[in-house]
């Protein structure tokens, strides 16, 4: 129970940092998505039921904070979490570098999925962020994945997932 409380509080702190401090410090094309990185890393440490519940909550929180269409980030983040869970089970992924590569790969998928879903739900108007932001954001997310891997590993050490 204590792990879950610590995780929820730290996730809320990351969400606040992502929406307040990071936009002041970094240009738009280089901003990492903290909640996205946490969701990908949860794919390594948690079982699908627990991870999906957390992912749904973080997707809903991101929908509220970003002011986007209701459900856009919920659907996107659930797909990303399940992809991360599946990919983490396909190879030995208990290293920070493997997770950084996984975060970078899924960042590209995430960007394209959000672009596609926003184009479908908005009737043709695609996500307004330029396509060239894709790779700098994937790299910044990978770096953030390196930074968040060890705290999450300590929190979920021994975790609920067996490889």
C-alpha cells in the first residue's frame, strides 16, 4: 500500500513539473513527457491489471492537463503501456540502457499514434506539433527514461512482474 501511495504522489509531482517548470526551461521541441516515460517503465515492473489502472489514471490526468479531447491520451497511453509490457517480455530489459532504447522507440510510436488519433477524432485536423519534433522529443524522453529508471526500480523492486 505504501508503494502505491508513494507512486501516486510522485506521479502527481511529475505532472505538475511537466506542466509548470519544464515549459519555462526547455523549448517545445525538446520537452520530455514525464508521464509517458513513467508509463513505459511501468510496462517493465507491473502486471497488466495494475499497470493498466495506473495508465488509465495518468492518461486521464494528461487529458485534463493538456485540455485535449477527452480520451485521446487515455487510449494512446493504454496502447503504449501494453506495447511496453509486451516488448519488455520479449527480451532481457532489466537495464537502464535497454529501457532508454525502449522509451525512444515507443516515443516515436506515441507521437504517430497521437497524430493519427487527433486527426481521426477532430475530423481531419491533425495534431498541431510539427513532425520534425519527433526525434528530439524521443531523445529527450530516452534521457528522462534513464533518470527515472532507477527510482522506479527501487520503488517496485521485486515488483509484481516475474520474467
